[in-house]
C-alpha cells in the first residue's frame, strides 16, 4: 500500500475528524454505548451489557448518556417504567446538545399514584426555546412489559413513535421562522429522578419514599444515526440503511397518529388559547403530518 504524503495525511485526518458514521443498526452493548452520568451504583448494567436499570431513592436518582454525539438519525430504546406508586418520579429518554441555545427532543414519563396512568410528556427545543409540549396517556400498562420508544430526527421533521406507532410529528418550518434543530449534534440521555414539585397532578401528589427505591429498566438501545466527533470515520458497510433520513408519515401512519391524538392526547400546546392569547405559534397553523 502506498504511503500517504504529509499533506495527504493531514487531509485524511481532517476528513476523519469531520466525517459522519452511520451507527450499526443492531443493538449493541450498554458497556460500549453509554456512560453513567450520575447516581453511582443506582445505575446498573446487567446481563452482559444487554440490560440497564436506573434507581431513585431519597438521596439521588441516576442517569446515563451515549458515548457518541449524533446529527440526525433513528433512536430506539425499550423501557419498562417504575411499577406501582410512581407518583413524583420522572423517567426519561431524550436527545440533547449542550450549552446556551441548546437543542433537545424529549420523551418524559411522569409517574402517578397506583392505578392512575402515566403521562407521556413530549417536547422539542431549538436554540434554547421549547414550550412545544404534547402529552398522552398510553393504551397499555408501561410497567408490565418492555415497550419500544423511538425518536426519528431528520432535516425535515421529528417523529415520536411508541411500538412503531407514530404519536407526534414536529415538522421543520424554518422557512416560516420557526426554529428547528438542524445544526447541533446531540447525545442520547436517560434518567430517573424526583420531580414531585410538578410531575404528578401539578405537584399535588408527592413521592412516597416508603416505596423507594424506584426502578426503571432499559434495554435494546439502538442508534441508527449520523455519528459525529473526532473519532468518527466512514465505513461503507454501515451506510446502507438510512430510511430515517427521509422518513415521513404515510396514509396508514396518519390514520394511526389521528387515532392516538384523538383517543389518548391529554394536552396540546397548539390548542392552548389561554397560554397564547395573542395567537397560537406559527407551526400550529400548518399541517401536522406532512
């Protein structure tokens, strides 16, 4: 093999630094994919790296983040939420950049007292601005078994899916002046923490610490996504499945999302006239699904 000249070596190193890597489509090991960020032994990787549990007690919650940053992709995680009396707890799976003017795409699972449903809270931040909440109750018990929660993020739209059923679409309306996350790489984050000042029934129901520790379970994390960073490099064998890069909502998907939003949505910022007395946000006046 011919040796690279000094100039070619520098060019090659630069290309490696800025290149994108499409992460492998198969689920990997938590040992390889994530770092524990807080909570110490409350965060436990188990089953040879295939499973991970987060716990919360009166002293601390716990959390983790992906080792890599991504700019667009499909992100899947299977979760089984805190069972029983989960009031006051918040379990999360989300994407976020760092610093002022950060971008963020959220799945948050707000616990409730025994027998009452979880609230699924979704939000999108761009350039540090959020206030785009939609909330849902689920059509199944999210504590009885694992279910798959997915964020598809491409340059045209963000799609939230549960068990591959779309529940929300946030389209790119930058042309109309609506910020959309297109430039800042994000990591994947997950956490379990106490938010009993607001999480359950507006903070009226507090965390029952006699039930601690509270535990949520994660498995089958998969990032089929554009990886960015100094250690990235292009590998053509991993560049094959990028359906997410143009993924939208087809007719069947529109029917499903209408069913979810008609039957299971409990809050939509686009319908909150009291919150926006001077007029709803621009994106609320445009098609939700296209």
